C-alpha cells in the first residue's frame, strides 16, 4: 500500500490578549492528509427483467416466475460475505393509450441483487441465470478493507501533522507547541465502475462475465491548530 502524504494548508495567526492575560500568543493552523490506493474487493451485480401484458395478474405471474428461477440459481452459491443474494425492486403499473387515455395493458419489472467477495462465483453465476438480464455491474470497497486502510494512513497523517507542527514552530522561533482543536475525517475517491451489460444468449450459459476490480483512493485528512510555546 503506497501512502501519499500531502500538507494541504498552513496559516499563522496572531491573537492579541489583554495585558492581564499575558503577552500575545501565536497559534498555527494547518492541515495534512495521507492517501492510499486500495483494490476494491466486493463485486456487485444487479439482474433485472421487464414483462408486459393485457392484465396485471398475468404480468405479475410472469415476473414472479422469472425471479423465482433466478433466485433458485443464486441460492446454490450463496454464502454470507462471499455471495449475498437479495431481491431488489418489484413494480407493476398500468399503461394507457396516449390518444384516448384508456387502459391498454400492464407493465412491470423485477430485480435481483448479488454481491460479495467471491468474484469468481458471482461472475460464473451470470452465465447460469437466463431469466433475468444483467443490468449493472460494479465493484466497491468492503468495510473491513476501508477500515484497515484508514487505520494505517490515519497514523501516518497524524505523525506528519505533528512533525510539521514541530518544524514550523522552530522556524518561527518557538521551542515547542501544544495541540489544540483537531479534526480527522476520511473519504474515498476514484470512479466506481458501473456498466450496463446486454443480456447473454442461451448458448452462452456457464460463461463467466469478465470483470476488473480497479482501485479506490482512501484519504484521511487531519486539520486543526496548535499553540506555539517558548
């Protein structure tokens, strides 16, 4: 894991106090950040389908049949944390003739969501589900991977913050500093690849969907102020 440390801002302000409170004191405000690139480790795929027909019951039954068949395949490889399966949206709504405004039929959609760390099993599953189409594919960063990255780079960012504070204190003619108010926050940058995929043909059954995880940049920012002391 390659960490990149950046000092983002530095400001020196002078706070004047009344004579009874002692001589003026100088406060140094600064911020520093540490970043690391982490491979995304969770693959997510959304399967979906649409049906339409003359009556609502028929469309609903068709959607249920397609979803049940897809669930049966997905449950064969389901494993907590590795391959998690859940149903997504299920909608049914009427269609009206644009000229007359009268009811002309019904249309509905159903969705199945599969997500987990076992990318190979999930990619293979895409070739075995043939009642739903692949709507979206994307990778994300697991909570465990994010927390580990944040723990490592938070320590580095704080160390950099303190080292810089000490260095600038000396440059301004002070012997040391006292840490004041400090804020620490983190974020994740970088594109999250989500792509639409055309429905696989029947003869492509058992073919794994090619995927590439890519990397996320996790950044921890430390900002605040220190009191310069003699």
